[in-house]
């Protein structure tokens, strides 16, 4: 962003032009951030309502919790019932 001192004699139009440019830069930066983090939302929307995806999320959460507590080193407890 441009650093313009308030003591600088600028017309209202010039100040407005600067603000509009800075706003456009901010909007562009925000859309870039959203695009970087939007991949997860796209994936979860793809599988929305799928019971298998819900099970995958549950098992992943179980593994992460066990790992955090140091209880699960081989992930055997989180295997899906159909693979046992």
C-alpha cells in the first residue's frame, strides 16, 4: 500500500483514487488467500452426504487423537470394519 501523509495536500478525488486502488489490492489479496484454502471445502462438498466419507473422517480423527495422546503407534485401532 502507498504511504501518503495526511499533511500532503491532496484533493478529495486524488485521495479517493488512492483508496480505490488500495481496496482493489486488498480484495485481490483476500481472493488469493481464499483460493489457497478453498481446496478443502471443494473436497468436502464433493463427498457431502456420503456415509463412507463420514467414516473416513471419523477414523482420521480417531487416529489423530490417539497419536496426540501417544496411544496409537500402528493405527490398528482405526482400521475399517470391512478390512478386518
